[in-house]
C-alpha cells in the first residue's frame, strides 16, 4: 500500500527536481525521481553493509582462497 509524504524544499532544490522531471527530464514526475533516489540509496546501504560484514570476516580470519569468479561459478 502506498502512502504520502509531504516535504519542504528550498527553491534551489525544487528547481533542480523540476529540471530532472517532466518533458525536459529523465523522470516523468518528481515522485518517480525521488522514489528512484531512495531505491538507489537503499541499494548503496545494502552494498555498504555487505562490505562491512566482509571486512569483519577478514579481521576475524574468515576468508577463502577462492576468487570471486570461482565463488560465482558455484552458484
């Protein structure tokens, strides 16, 4: 189920969003643009979490001598 979120923007931010949306932009609507930004941020957070988990594994001596390609081929 979708829900609404109202937010206040400076004129500069609003003009930037307007430049990215509509007939002259990549996105049809400001909502579409903002949803895409949020999804990209969610993906970045997930990637960062996996990297931090990997660093923790390395610090604790948990690692493999296999390459990333070797591991990918196992799937």
